[in-house]
């Protein structure tokens, strides 16, 4: 399925921003629920709810949800930081905790 179809299948999420924290409790990133990042906000919120955080399994599912954008991100590092983050989590086995505000 295409990214737009995958995104449409996810539940709506209330909140203005999503904060990601590394295993030491330091803020690693913020994803705003705003134009340009609302899709990533929704994906990360869904993954956090399903997996209790962003771990390897969440990362793998996230890459499937991003669909055609995943391959583009692999070929163009830095163009999609939210996909790059999932790739890094899968590679390193890290876990991020999530707080939605």
C-alpha cells in the first residue's frame, strides 16, 4: 500500500507535539503535529501506543507505513529525519520513549 493509504488507516491522535527521549531520559527529538510533520506525528504516536515506545519492532513497522518514502530516505540520508531515526533505531537496537503533549 502507498503511504497515503497507510496513514489514512491509522487512528487520529490528539496533541500538538510528540517528544522522544533516549534511554538516558534526554530529549532526542520533537515532532510537531503541524503541516509537513503531521503524518510522522501520527505514525510515531501509533507506534508508541502499540509497542510502548519506539523500538526495533516499531521501527520496522514504521518503515512499512512510510512505504515509498522509506526507499527515498535510504537513498537520500537527511531528507526524511523521522525515517532516518527509525533506520538508526533498527540498526542500533535503541529504544525511545514517547510523550505526547
